[in-house]
C-alpha cells in the first residue's frame, strides 16, 4: 500500500510557476474560482480544471508546477514514502 506525506501547501489568485524544494509524486489542487484553471507538471502533462473542480491524483515525479488562469486556487503536494 502506498503512503504519502503532505508537503508545501500553496494558494494563489493568478498565473504563477511554483518551484518546490523536493520532487513529489502526488498533487491536490482545488479550483475555487469562477474561471477555468490550467496547470502543467511537465511538457507531457497539462490539465484544465473547471470551476469548483478538484484534482487529487498520483502523477509522475515533478518539482515544478505551472498554473495559468485568473481566480483563486489552493492545493498541496505529496511525497511517496515507503
């Protein structure tokens, strides 16, 4: 069974790039705004969220999160532990 530890919570209201201190394998992000929100973890993974949508998934290891959009969002990253 996989176990994850939550780290480095974030929130914002505009487009930004977040460089984390470590590599992570899980992401939870909530689009709490009224507009679409797009995020990218790598050149191969980009996802557009509808207003009110929650993304909470295991993903390929990443250390940079690029967010594009206007409106509030919040989230956290998780690291896999054995």
